[in-house]
C-alpha cells in the first residue's frame, strides 16, 4: 500500500475513535447508563492509531522530526492509558480523582519532546540583521500569543469554582505551548523536509483540545471531564493523523506549498495582547495573573521598539545600497567597462548638448593602427591592457579641456567644446605621446586621427561622419598622421565605399577575370610559370585598376571570396594546361594570398578543395605572401605550415621591403623569394661610378647569396629592359618577370605562348646541323 493510502486509512481509524467517543458521550449524558470511566479509553485508543500512523514517516527524509513526534505521542498514550486504568479501577471516584502523578509525568514528557522537535525544525535561512529581525518577530508572536492564552485559558481554570488539578492545568498549559510554538514556527519554516500544513495540524492537535478543555473546565467544572475525555481530547490523535496524511501528500508532490504568512503574525500577536489590557481598562481586577499579562505586554512593546529600530536601520541600509547601485548603473551606462572612459552614449549626449547650446564643438576620432596584430601576436589580455594604457594617455593629454571617449574596439574619440579649443594641437600631442612605449609591456603604438569642427547647422551624425572621413583619409596617407576635414574630402571616401558595394555585385555577376603574367627563365627566355592576377571589367567604369578595388576588398572583407574565386579559377586553368600540354606544361602557377585570407579558418580547406576539384598536383601550385602578412599572428603561422606540409610551395613576395626579412627566411617555410621591383629599378644604370653602381646592386646581390645559402629559389620582379636582364644574370638570377619579358595575358594567350614555345623547341631539336657544323671530309 502506498503512503498516502495508508495515511488515509489511519485518518479514518482515528476519526472512527473520535466519532465513537462522541456517540458514547451523547448516550451517557442522555441516559446515565454505564461507568463514567469509559470516557478515559478514547484518548489512548486514538493515541495508538496516531503512533502507528507516524511509523512510515519515521523512515523518511524528515525522520528526525517524526521520530520525535512518534515518541512524544507514544509516551503520552502510555500516560493516558495509565489514567484510564486508574479511573476504571476507581470508578466510584472518577469525578473527584486527580490524574496519577506518573501518568501526568508521562504526558508532560511527551509534550516536552514535541516542543523540542518543533524547536529543531529549520526556519527561513537568514543572516545578519535579517536573522535578528526574524528572531524578534518570533519572540513577539510567541510571547503575545502565550500571554493571551494564559489570560483567556489558564487563568480562568485556576480561578474556577471547581478548579482542576495542577496536573490537568499543567497539561493544558503544555498543550497550548505546543500550539503557540508550532503556530510561530510554521510561519517561518523554509519549506524544507517538514510540510507546513502538517505543522499546522500538529499545532491544532495541541491547541484546539487544550483551549476547548479550558473553556469546559471554567463553565462546567467536574461535569466537563466526560465530554473532555470522550469528545474533545480524542481530536488530538485525529489531528496528528491528518498531519501525517499532509506530510505523505507533500512527499509525493500532491500538495501545494502555501504562501508565507510570517509577516502578519507579530502584528496579530500585538493586537491580541491588547485584549487583556482592554479588559483591565474596563474594570477587571488587577490581580497577579493580570500583572503577568501586563509585564508580557511591556516586554512585547519593548521588542517591537527594537524590531522597528532594526527595520529603520535595514531600510536606511537598503536606501544607501539603492543609491550606490543607481550611481553605479548610471556610471556603467555612460562609461566604458574596460577603460573607464566615457562611452559612445555619453559622447553623443554631450555632443548633442554642445551643438544645441553653443554650436561650438570639435571632434577627434582616433583609430589605433595594427591593433589587431597586437591581439594576434600577444593575446587579448595584452591588447586590453594596451587599450587601458592608451586611455590613460588620452586623459593625461586632454586634462579638463575635453571629454576622452572610447567609441568601441580600438577606436577612441575626444570632444572639445571650449571656445579656445585647438584640435590640431591636441592631435599632435597625442601622436607624440603615443610614439613613446606605453603599458607595462612597453609597446609602441601609432594612430590615425580625424578631426571635424562643427559648422552652423551641423548635427551629431554629420560631425561624426566628417571626423570618420578625415580619419580614413589620415590612414590612407600613412600611419601616425592626423587630418582635418575639409569640404569635398568625403567624395573619394564615398566612392571607395561605393566601390566595395559594386565589388560584391561584380563577384555575383562574374565581372572579374584572371590574367597571367609569365615567369621567364632569363637565359633561354623560356616561360616556366605564371603569376595569376585579377582584373575587373566594370560595365560602366571600364577596367578598374587592382590598386583601387583590392584595398576596398580588404576593407570590406570581400578579399576572402575574391581570393577564393582566383584560387579556384587558377587551379582549374593550370590543370587544363597540364592536360593539354603534358610534360611541356608550366612547371608552376602562383597567386597572391592576403593576410585576411590567411586569417580565415577555412582557407587551408579551400586550397585543398580547389586542388582536389581541379586535379592539379600540389607541387605545381605556389602561394605568394608578403612579409607583413606572415607577421600577422599564430593563425597565419599555423595556416602556412599546414600548406607547407601539404606540399604546396610558398613564395615570399616583395622580399626586402619589410622590417624582418632576414629572420623570416629562417622562421617561414618559404621555397622561393621574389626580389621586389624597387631593388630592380635602376640596377642597370652605369654612370661611371663603380661605388654607386655597387650600392644599387647591393640588395639584389645580398638576396641571391642568402637564397643560395638557404637553398631557396629566386625570382626578380619588375624587369623592364634588357639591360636589367643582363645585370641580374650576372648577379646569379635565373628567373624573372616584368613587362619587358611578358605582359599579363589571358589564359588563351598563355596557351598560344606555350604552343609556340613548344613548337620552336621541337623545330630546334629536329633542325639539321649547319654546314659549318658538318664534319669535313678527310
């Protein structure tokens, strides 16, 4: 049988005992038939049922409480059984005989055990002032309710015409004490293992019978013993079994947790304790029982005063915390969480105020150059500390003359609103300060600064747009530069932005095409490879130079899909040439790869897919990267080494123009270095000064020597005349490319060039030797 069903069975049994007692009482009082001592059998009979009903709860999660209640009920049942036996053996003295001391002691011990169990039930978890507030509330409620029950329950029993025995009075008082303690406790328990409804039934089991018995004793004297024993007191076991049933339902999730009522209980106790005082005010005799109530009222009043003082302190603390929280939230709303500077929202508010009041405002937009490199190479933590250090530089340089702001990311701003503002002077001071090492890592950081001064009728958005255009222009002019916005400055920037949008459409409409510039063996002038270059044939603008649309692609991120298109088209075309010309096809096909592509986590997979789809062997593909791209962090380094492990050759493009060329030759898995065009220009000039000619050739000579020492291939770029070819050959270069050797051409042009080259080679192999080469006759 499940626990709720078993509990219901016990409730029915206890109810039957109480009902049978009521029937017997009515019969006895109506007829007078039978011994009066039978009335004392119903309480121990119900106690046995209640003790058995608690048995299964004594094994549950709340077993410590119910074991104590079971022990209390069992001991009290023994006491009342002792009383019943005593009354049955002294049937003729029932109305005047007192409860045996041993029986009374058993019942009293049972009440004390129940009180101890109730005291151990955990209440709402609290600490600090809240704990003291709760203790005061419970003390007020307990003392107030106890005083009322003392005045209305026990005092009348002590002063009745037929006063009850001290044992009975004590037990009634303990029953009321259980009721008050349980009622006080149930208002504060935290909904733990002991169910609140069960606690209420336990309180009623102690309070209801005790209260009714006290009323009967006052009104009817000894005549009340029969209904008290047969009808009223058997209600206690019934209420206990109802509490057991409530706990069983709670254990099975069948009961709904009632709302807390502990807030109102102290106020109810204060109202109740005024009842005796009102009685005294209307003429009640001021005897010692009433004095006890008066003393309790004074104590309750004192506790209420302490409680109100604690409440005042708590409210004051809450108000202070609320103000602090509000100030903190306002600060967070208007300031950047990392640097502590004003944020974009406060910046716009202050700029709006300045434009609407005085109309005087200057804005400096500051963008850190290559901040992403710091994050990639040194980590985000170092990048954050660098931003904090830059913020302190801004605060030091601006002082009280303006508002330094972190706009977002690595972008800062300064708002100047004073009549004597000098934005250019501040920009110069900022660049000078940032030229010194900053943060604990002693990093050098450069910035591009755009300046915009509000004109009459300017809006917040127009000022910010002008500053952004100026900042973009400053960045185009070089690092560590500031520019002030002037009318017309935004047109090329807008055109550049429009170009980015049109480039997206060009990718979708196949307006881009790939051309190939041959790489030539300088001695035989034979084409051994090509470099893939992208061209844009705009439907309206005509041919758009790569110098225009490649920066736009880099800025908008379109360089990734653009590079993917060039990669797949180059691999497809190289595989087609290999299929057409076989062993006489190009030895290598190269294409440029940007740093943005290498940062793409899918780039290596894109290369592998392009090779697999086209069928081009890995060793025939060359990926060209610049020195600046190689230095862009761990993601780039991992990608390059993965490509090298795949068998793809890597070429270091524009070699010699970066700051770390020599170290890169050891750290970078390069197979080829390409001498930059700037070191080829003028290499052929012979002005009769050997020292000057040697200086012009020094870098080219050093590069070829390093390449030979490291077993790297070399290609000289930008060859524009035969004299340069001659000098480069003398220096040891075997491969080159440039307009003198061959201009970029279409795939068909490369195919024709290969066909002509292979035909000439075959003709040379089959040509008969000249007469001068024939052996003479003997």
